[in-house]
C-alpha cells in the first residue's frame, strides 16, 4: 500500500490542464503497489490512474515501459494505456516526480488464488509474450541472473540474522542456479512481476494486467517460472500441481513450449525464487526508519527455492 | 493509509449478493484513513465505499454513527449515506469484521489548506451542527476532557522520551484546561475529527464531509476548536488568523456564537490541541511492531497547545 508523494489539488489541477480530460471530479490514493505512488483519478472524461514514479524506478526506463504498454494495448492485451497530454507526451512531471496518467481497468485481483484462475493466467501470459513481438526497443532485466550475485553480496553479512545458515544456503543455491542457467531459450519482453495483485478478474474472466514497471527483455519461460512461484504455492509452501498444470497447459496451448524450455523449468523456477528472495531479503535488512511499507518476509521464497532445487524435472510441475 | 483486512473476491461476491447493487466491477484499497479498512467499490449500480471497521471502533457505536450519517444526509448534509442490504440492514459482517457500504462522494481533500477553504468549512460545520438537531440518540465523547487524565497517565512514564520535560508540561497544561473547562455551552452532535482529509472540495466548493467515526454529543464550539487546530496553523505552527477569521465568521453567519462560546474559544482550542496531542503521543509510544501506519508526530500539537495557552482571549483567533 503506497502513497509516497502527496499531490496538492492546485498542482493536480495545473497538471490536468495539459490534458483534454475535462475537470477534476475525484482523487484518492490507492493502497496497492509498493514501488510508486498511485491515485485513482476521476475527471469529466472518466476514470484513470495517476502514477508518480518513485525513486526505485529509473526515469530513463519509463519511455520503454510506457511504449511497451501502448504496443501491447494496440495488440489486444488489456493493460493500462498511457494517456497523452495535448502536446503528445504521456510522460510528464508532477510534484518533482515523473508521472503518467493511464486508463482505469475494471476488475478485482484475487486475494486468494484458486485453480480456475491459473488457466486464464497462463493464456494471458502467452498472449502477452506473443504480442510483445514487434516492439523493437529492449530493456536489460536489471534483476536477472547477472545481478543476483551483487544483490546477495549486499545482504550476505546480515543474512543469518534472518535465519541461521541462510548465507551459506544462498551461496550454494546461487552457484548451482548460475551453473545451470539455460542459454539459447526464446527471449522477448516479459512482465517479470505478474503476481496476483497485478492481474484483474471480472465475472471469472481475466480482465486486465497491470504494473509493467519490472518488465524487461529476457527468457520468456522465466516469466512462466515467476508465475509458478507467485500463483501456485499454498500457504504452507507446498506446490499445488493442479494450479501449475493449468497454468502451463493454457500457456502451451497458445504458445507451445519447446523441449528445451520444458527441461529448463526447474532451474528457471529456482532462479525466480531466488530473485524474489534476494530483493525481499535486501528490503528486509535495509528497511528505512519510518517506512510506509512493511517489508515482506523473504523466507517464503526460501521455502519455494528448496522445493525447486529438489524438483527432479519438469514433471514436478504437472507437465 | 490503511487496508488492514484483505477481502477475498469470493467473500466480497457473497457479501454483495445480499444487496441490490448489481455485479462487482472493481475493488481497490484506499490509502486513506487510519482507523478502518476502506475500499473503493464499483458495482453495476455505481460507485461506493466499503468500510471494514477495525478494532479501535467499538461495534456498539456503529449503529449510532450510521444513524447519524443517515439523519444528516436526509437533512441536506453531503456525507456518505449508508446503503441498506435487501433485508434492510446497513451494518453487516465481512471477513469477521463489522462492515458497511456507503455512497461515494466526489471531490478532493485539500492537501494544502488555503484561506478560501476556511469559510466553506465554517459554513458546513455550522450546517452540520444545526442538521444534527433532532437526531435523538446521543454518544458520549470517549475522547473528551473526562478521558484526558487517563490517556495522559498511559503515556506519562515515557513522555519525556519524546521531548524532555513533556510530562511536566502536559500535567500543568491539563490541570489548567480542566480547571477552566466551560460548563453550560450549547451541545449537540459534533464531527470531532474534521481534519482536511475528511473534507472534499470540487471546483472550489465544499462537496462533502466524511469519516464520522469519532462523532459524539459534546460542546458544539469544541468542534470549531478542533477545526481551528486542524485547518488554521501553518507548517511553522503559527496561527494563520486569516484562516481562523474566515472559519469563525462563516460559522457564525449560519449559527451565531454566544458571548460565552466566544469567550471559551481559547480553552476549547487548548482542549482540542491536548486531545490530539494525547492520542498521538499514545500511538507514538505504543506503536506495534510491523504497524502499517506510521504514527504522526505528537509535537505538532504541543506547539499548537502552547499557542492557545498564550492566547489572551478570543480576539487571538480573529473574532
């Protein structure tokens, strides 16, 4: 839940004057998303989301993210569409932050994942990957395997404060993952953070995907591995293979997985687990005083990581 | 900013089935309000607010609050109107919490108070007090003068951790305030928490009042004193007498203040300052681990309190 930057009504009115959106009707902070400040905004033209990009987003990446969202929306993916101001620019400045208005998507994100969410998710993920083709610019994944050693190095000295033996366990796991990281798999633009709070459903149908601010150009199947971690584990950290199978089959029905992609699934899942474990561990150990957001427990992903390290092959995921 | 209780889509759908509001369209946590969980809810019937009452609200008080809102709305005060389910009840249960749906109010709360906000505020406050007449049930103010000594006693042992000498300063101030607390002033139903984030404006007009969950039956002019503390001080904690005068004159134009009410203004302002100082001090010293809400600094109200203690009479407020 997050509103880091308070926008005065004067600043907002001045900001809106650059758009053809009519007058301001309502403006409320949204208690979701942990990286940026999000407001629900109603004007004479309808409902929108106003996002102020906070310090963890590199402003140089913003044109790429907004361009990707436009590209995907034009290809039929239901995602927030950046709204252009009268001068044509979608990316602007408000209260000293880069800011953009995007369209409002109806729907509700599932607080509790059920098996029937997972096939629509897999289908939408494959559609996203196919629709990304043709968006020329690329973005290096700043949280990919090359970045994990440095991320671990920042947390290793205090990792055992979180759990005894964690530093050594992560050293060994990371060495294993990097040694087995697959080369040559199909790449493209991935969402890279498609957790349940970024996927809306309406009347049991998937109604939209949001929050593309971790998107990057990387191994497509790595996005599947992220979703398996994010959607298919129960509260006791056991894998729900019904959910994983539904996700994988629906994905494969739209974009068939190669034998190499299937075989890489365990190590990709290990990588996805360690990626979220490492950022959560960093946030846990580097929580600023007076933080607005309570850091999430990194240990949930340690338990997922152990599962994936023990998985003999892709059949562990219901393939 | 607050969402303390996550509502699953299944629980929400079952909850909505008891209302004639059509199907669920959207549901987002609102990053405002610190006592309850608030969601913006869109259904086939339009926009609403869903509130789950958290532990600081006494469930026994809820019928009184909702009844007051209905009474006020019927008398022309723009405030959230509780929505009744098919069985006639507005107060229901969701995820183990008492919960209610109320109407959505357009408008934006002023992040930065300007003098032109204060006359509409004073006028709306007087209208609220007049409209409250005729709502028969009463509610004792649980944060009134009788409650301040116990509140201070809970924080006194560690008060000097916040500021050296604070315990002694508060002892003296509270003794002074209680010795001079006025009797015989007109009473009625007061909002008791009319800070800027509870007042919406639209096109420079006041468009609604929200959050009646501290409302009580108490001295009407105490509500004015709360508003002076909440709206009329600058960031350097100096009183902006232009704002206070605008508030008081607009209030008096709708509900004239008696000589006794005017004369009591300094001590009522002292009382309002110490009331918020004491609850903030308590929250500051009793912050739970992993709290979702960062406590507000109590010292802002110490500086207001000192101003009011030094005010010779009501003329200090522009009267």
